[in-house]
């Protein structure tokens, strides 16, 4: 650290400081005879002390500054990403990766730490900042891990990224398509087994998530066999232990693919478990991928959704196409001006820009009000504001200033009416803006806001999407138009519409489900994967059916063997939430219980946890992908026995160098404490000498 004085006045002003101190000391001691007996040295010392103190005081009155310059050297950051998925130990070198490889990583880290700042992570379907390698990851998402490193170390001095993996990914996209924001070289370590193994597997089972009672549904089984030419197997499909159908499979060729199609009747409502299996063949590498379970929820009937629009609009098409992907919904689109039917058969009515300036839709709104039909209002340029304010009790549009704003959604983290997936919550921060009326919008007391408006870079308190928290009168209001852009954006980022479709399904499901007046309500999904946390939401109502969250709510999960797992809900703003963590694949029941004012209430349900077998489908390492990825990013592919040469390779690079940073800080000299004590010392010394020699 270095420093220098910064004087805000011309340098000759320093002369004023010295002259003032000199004049003051001269006037005080020029004819003072009190020290004539003390020797000639004392007046001179006193003169010097007074001169120094006064000069320094005057100098401080000119507000001089002290500039501190701090320089730090930032070492290059080396990031090590280690694959922790199960595919690494599915080959012939499993013992090496479990016993020897972790020690080699530790040695690499120690060697690199001498000259670099080393950051280490392990990844499978998620990324962790440690090397606790157990190779139990159910899926591999290399692209997500690399994106996370991009986000964490953007604008840092990253020297290199080292990725140790087998190149097998079964989630996300190829790492070749992920942009290297760090501009750092990528070195890949070729792990895994590239040998094509003798194996018979059920590669994929395609089926509907939902079916309707007494309808038939298709099931498609994709079979893959490698290096098993001339062998035979039997394909079996069972439901709840009952055999439905068998087929003989004759394997021809060393690379065998076959698709078998079935149709079954949904003859029982609820969640039904089916099992597909292939009989074992001699010489198989593993039998774990010969069996696959799948679950289908059988419903009694579909829910009808009416989309009533003031005029044709892309939003209407986006909502219709999205809901039609879900077999649970039957969608009907009508124009408000020509609609004369009843809304009673519908589980939900979507009012797009109705009531409008030209169509108050009074008849439809009166029928909705009398029947208690859930309704979702979407406001836009044609909306009739006064009629819209009267039609719903969620938002009040006031003081319209004319025109429209582009407003992005800002997620309300306290929202608890229904659960959004983590992907949806992350995606909501970057959604395209909607066109919202430039008006003051007031949230009514019975409303719960999901999104507020972000206008430009300003987060406002004006709501964008809000719901009625009353279970007797379910309503929602979207204050802007243009959600068709969200559906297109979902496709652009994910190559499908799943994010938008999931988001819309959550809204429609919440609004359309008629809620019984129960004092304890449990909301959860019917199905989870085994690498996904099992979560629950709960609501408790008192005797007058007011929402409360003062009593404790406990929940017990019971597996298929009868083993019980007790939990207690955590309170949110006005409800409850429980994260039960990861559960093994299988069928589960749950029982929830609470007590309100001495009266006990219970709720029951069931769900399934689906097994994830992605790591058993492809066990052949892809070193070509790793080589291409490294070369595209100015790096190199290395074998595990070349790991010790990696520090030298990085050290020889001209672009991996320390970076010097400087920080400048200005501080007023008058605020520095030791200056005060220095002045005090001069004046105290002068006072002591004068006092000792009989003056003052």
C-alpha cells in the first residue's frame, strides 16, 4: 500500500501556514523574559513547539487529503469439475475410480494450489462445491454444471476449467452447445469405459401420464441389445402384479433396436403401476436395466375450460394450444359477442379482455357469479376498466394515465397458493415483458400476488398476476396481455413448450379444482422422481373457515412395506410447507393431522416416486465429445495417467497470468487520529515546560 498528500489549494498556500505559525510564535516569545534564568535553549524549544503546532493547525484548516493506493495480486482461478454420476463405476475400472482416483485429484489440487487459486466441484444432476465422491448421481447434466461455473466466475481471472468425466450426459444439452463465457481454456480428463458391452435393456417406455376411465391408452417399449446376436428374451408387462401381455423377442445383429407397441384399457381409477421386464440373457453386463416401472393416473372425467375472448388474439391461441397438450382439459374457444350458451358446464372460464369497452359481458358475468364458476380475467387494450373492477374483487385499476407500459414479472417469494417448480421460479426472472395499462393498481385484501411488475429496472409494488385467496370464489387477474411471448420464449430456450405449459397448468389446476370446505388441506404432486425432493403444502382453517397457521401440522409418510416416516410442517406467511427430501422409488401413502381449538382434523393421500435409470441406459464413455469440447475451447484432452502433466501445461500458457488490481481511497487528514495526538503532544510539551519554569 502507498499513499500521498492531496492539497486542494495552490502550493504557495503552504507558505501561509508556515508564516502564520512563525508570526504566532514570534509574538508570543519575542520579549518574554520569564525564561532568562533557564538558559537560551528553553525559549527556542518553546518557540519551535508553538510554531509547529500552529502551522499544523492552519494546514489542517485547508482540508488536505491523504490518498491511499492498495494493490493486490489476484492469482488465476483454476476450476476442477469432477463427474459424480453412477455411469463412472458401471465399467471395468470401477475400483480405480472409487479407491485411487480421489487421491490423484487431491494431488492435482495440491500441485495447482502452489501457483493458482483452486476451486473444486462435483456434479451429476446438480453441482456441489466439494469432492465427496460416491458415484450415486442418477443423471448427468454436464451443460448445467458448466453454465453454473460461467455464472459463478464471470468477471474473475479464471485461468482454466478442468472437467473430469466420461462424456456421457442424459440430461440437458451437449456441452458443445454451451457458450464459454469465461474465455478460459477447457481441459477434459477422459474417464470411464469406452468398451461396447454385451447388454439387453429397456431403453425407453413412452406412455401417457393421464388416462381416462374405460378409455384405452398406448404404451411403446423401445428395446436395445448390443453384442447379443442370436439370443432370445421374453417381454412381459404387468399391472399391480397381474400379467397383462407377453411377447417373444428374437435378437438379430450385434446392434439391435426394436419398438413394441401395446394398447391397454384404463379399467380402474387412481394411480396405476405397470411393470415392463425383459428376461435375462446369458452374458449381459447388467440386469438392472432389464426392468422399468411406469405409472399412469386414471381420471374419471375431463375438466372443461372455456376461453371467452373479446377478439382474436395470440394469447388465446397460446392458452388453447398449451391446455390441449394436457388430456385432463377439454378446451372451448368462443368470441364474447357471439356466445349465448351457459357457462355452467365449464370448470373454468378465461375472460380475455372481457368485459371490454364495447362488450360488458353482463349476462356471462352474472351467470358466473351465481354459479360460483372460477374465472381468470386477462386485461388488455380493449378492457373496460370500470366493468372489470366490478366483475372481480382482486385488483382495482385506478388513475389511468393513458398508454401502456412494458412490465416484466417479479416473483413474490411469499406466494403459497400453489407450488411452482424450481425451473419455473428461475425462468420467471427473465420472462418477456407484458403490455400493462399505465395505471395505479390497488391490491384488494383478499388477493394473493404471484408476480409484481418490474418496469425497466425498477421493481414496483403494482401487481401483474394475482389470485383470490378465497376457496369459495376462485378468481385470478392478469393485468397485461402478451403471454404468447412467454410460450415462444419457453420453446426458444428449452426446444419445447414444457415450462410454459407447466406454468399454465398450475394456474388452471388451482382455479378449476373445486375445493371442498375442509379444515385441513394438503397439496402435493401425485408423482416425483427419486432425485427430486418430495414437497407438500398445507392449509388449516378454523371453525369459521378462516385461514390460520398457529397450530402444528404433522405428516407421516408410509412406504409400501409399512415403514413410517414422521415429519412436521414449517410455517409460511399464512400456510405451511414441508420438504421431505429424497425418497426411494416406490409407492407411498401419507397421513396429515392437526388440532384446531381442541378439534382434530386429518387428511390422507398417496403418491409415487419413479426410479431414475438414466445412468444404466448408456454406459459407453464418449471421449470424442470431450476431445472436441476441449479443442474448441483452446484446451486439450488428457488421459487419467497424464494428470500430473496438467500443471505444467497450464503454467506454460501465456494467457494464464496473475492480475493486479488497485484500489484508491481518499481520507481527510483531519480525521486521522494520530494527527490529533501529535498536536496534543506539542501543546502539552510546551505547557509542561512553561509550567515547570514558573510561567502560566
